[in-house]
C-alpha cells in the first residue's frame, strides 16, 4: 500500500511538472509569435511608407502634366452630321 501511495504521489508531481512546463513552453511560443507578428506589422508599415515615398513624386509629376496638357480638340469628322 505504501508503494501505491508513493508512486501515486510521484505521478501527480510529474503531471504537475509537465503541466507547468506545458504552460511555460506555450507562453514562450505565444511571446515569440506575438513578437514576430509585431515585426511583420512594422515591416509592412515600412514597405507602405517606402511605396508612398517612391511613388508620390511620380504621381505629382503626372498631376502637373494633366493640368498643363492640351485638351484634345474635336475632329471635324465628328462635327459633320451623318447623312
């Protein structure tokens, strides 16, 4: 009877230790995953800003060209009504 009690206590301690280790490992994995998600979010923000910094001058140039381009005149063929 003493052996059953002794080994039962050993098994309960082992299960408690395994539960503790499981929570520790799960916490570390959650911490690492959260860190990687933050890094990816930061990198995505940097890519978006870099995209705007690179494309903004070209968008401004296109806008200026659209302001000062000549409007297409209507061709004479379009003014003549069809017979």
